[in-house]
C-alpha cells in the first residue's frame, strides 16, 4: 500500500541537452543552430544533439553520416569532457547548498532528497525552481526537474516538461499520474520491452496495473516484480550520496576497420593508458579486465580475465588486454576496441552523511510538494 510507505521529497534534476548546450554556451554563434557533439568523420558516432538538431531526428548514438542526411546543415563539435566535468562540479555545488543527500547519476543529472533541507524550505517544488534559476544565473544553462515522493516518479516527471521546465507529482496525484502514463515513459521499460508489452495489450500504466504479479513475472522475468511495484507508486530506493563505482573503462572507434591483431596493439596501448589515467584520478584499482571488441558488422564480443591482485598501471592492464586479444581468433575486421576494469577495490562501505529518516510516515493527501 502506498499509504504505508516512507514519504520523501525527491527532486530529479536533468540538464537540457547538456553537452550540446555547453558547446553553445562556449560558442554563442552556435546558439539556435543544429549541432551534434562528436560524430565527425566517416565513422563518427554522435554523443549528443542540440534541440534544434533533434527536430530533424538527430539523436545520440546515431552515426554522423546518417545525421547529415537528416540534417544537411548540421554542425559537428568536438567533445570536451574536462569542460563538462568542470561545469558539472559547479552545478553539484549548487545542489549541496540545499542538501547533502545528492546522488549523481552522470555529469548531467542527479537525485536530491530535500525532505529535510539546509534552507528550511517546506516546498520541494520551490526548491527545484530555485535550483534551476541558480543554474541558469550562475552557469548559463537550463535544467528540467521532476518532483515527487520517490526516485522513480521524480525521474519520470523530469522528462515531462523538457526543456527548461519542471513537473510536480503530489502524493494524491501519484496513482492517477502513473495510470495515465504511456508505458514507454516508464523508466526501465526499453524499446524491446515496450514492444513486448504492446503485443500483450499493455499500453498505459493502467493496463500494466491490471496484470497480476504472477503474470508479470511469467512474461517479464525478474523485472516483473519491479513493474508491479512502480506502477503502484512503490519504489523504496533511497538517495545515496556515496554511490560506489563498479567499473572504469575507455574505448576507441577506428577511422578504418582493423583486420590484424598486430595493428591493434598500438590502439590498445593508448586505451590502456587512458584507463590507467582514470583509475589514478579516482584512486582505485581493479582485478577484472575486460576487452570489448566490436566488429565491422556491429556484433559485439567481450573477453575477461580476473587477476589475483589489483592493478591500475597501464603496462599491467595492456599486458592482460593483449592476452585477451590473442586468446581467440577474431570473427571479422574490428571497428572498436575497449578496455574496462571492474571488481574494484571500492567494496568497503562508505559512511553515509546526513541519512534521511526512513521511519514510516503515513501519506497526507494534502501534503504539498
């Protein structure tokens, strides 16, 4: 029952077309124009697109060549992750002015638990407005926000009035909101799952809610229980300010397909050095090294090896990656190589600061967000 759950005030802040907006911020002549971050060159893949480009159907993970066909006037700009991280840190500092319970999901989005906040403000909606205004005034970018009783609904709501808007789902509105929601809007329902649900007559939250727990488990496996709960507004995951990193990786897409392991060694060396750099920066090491291989026909293969000791030096990472490369014959010419380290030495629990009170609070239908 929703009325038996802890009630929190959760905000999900999502920057609007972050990478592209940063490019337009740094180069004002690009404002109002269709731009794509990354994707330049014959083999490039787009990392992000401005809203002007999205109107033509340009989107992330699309090849630059296809994007140009859709939008002939598309302007390509290079990625600049150091710049993105710098701005992300500015934005996070604004979040921390309101609460210590900030859980970053990426450089451009985060959850905030403002049930108890540093400003002593009662309304989470007003806090979200204040945060978005400060991001615009101090950083020069726009953000969207979703506000509700848990992380799931807040995230869904943040996409509701994009760009540069926000959506509040009050406790009394949670169930009607979810019942009317298109199933494609449910966080955690991907394209393949949505198609499967359509085939079974599930188009909205109301349709999903009509299915029993047993039915959803039978047809959607382990995810069935998740779908059963979230459509009823049940999602008890807390905002965790100290999320433990599980892996670090780097990869490269080549301008021309490579057909010999010998030609790949130089590329692997550069990738291993980048992974090592990121490990040192985050002060972590790992035991499991995974080699990612994407072939010219876009099929993907991974090969892994777990070492008896932690590593973060480029030479040791490269040595293992080479062993994995030579472990078996390649299926085809290769367009991408990547190296990731997992099983990191971050397993020790990090003390939580300012953890919210998780005692059960009855839902007050007139509680204002």
